[in-house]
C-alpha cells in the first residue's frame, strides 16, 4: 500500500492546489505480511505491519514466528508465497528444511498467478472496501486507515522486532 501517485487536480479557478511530493521512497510505504488461517469454517488473519520497504529479514522473522507457533500447537501449516524477491531470497530458501521439520511448509505459486493465493482476496477487501478511498496527507493517516481496516477484519497482529536478534510474537499465543 502506497501513498497516491504524484498527480493532483483542482477545480478551475481554485487557488489552492494540494502539493504532492514527486517521490515518497520508503517513507511513504506501508507493507503487510499476512497469514490467512483457515480452520473449520472460520478465517483468521494474522499480520505484521512494516513501515518502509519489505525485505527478506522481515519475512524470515515472520516465518520463524509461524514455525514456532506451528510446532508449539502441533498443527501443520502451509504458507503460500508468490515470487517476490524477498520470498525467493537465499536466506528464505536456506531455512525451508528447518521450517519444514517444525511443521511449516512453503508452497510457491507459479509466476503471475496471485489469484491462486486466498489472502489476495483479503488484501483486496481491505484496500477496496474497508479503507476510505481518499488521499492520505501523511503516512500516519495511511497507517491509521490500514489499522482500522484490519480491526474490522478482526486481524491478530504478529509483533516483530529487528535488532541483534529478530523476535516475533503472535498476539494469541
């Protein structure tokens, strides 16, 4: 989810024109890493919100937390990944066998097939219906709208912290 592009408009004869920076870079970006848990007839969305660019370190930390939760609960988990660079990075591929031994299996989608990933429908619902369609003046406003939409979905946050060690904690564990 990004802040809007650099185009803007005003009514003819209006003095005020809303200025938009031509390049937001990583400051104007919010990423979500998410897992759609399907148990019986219920869906539960777990997510981690990242301000700025998403890199393989964040994905690795998230998958580490899921593997730990999977092992603790004794239930197998399948994570569907597309071909984003942070999903195909060496650091992710190196840990696959370790995650598999803990009950977390990675399933990679064929190229250009996001429609096969069920969570894409959740992201579409979040961006298309649960967040107001408007220009956000700041990343803070965008983040508030995203968090409000996630609360409407009753999503559970996975808290991740980057430092000397990467630690994640899933809200309901």
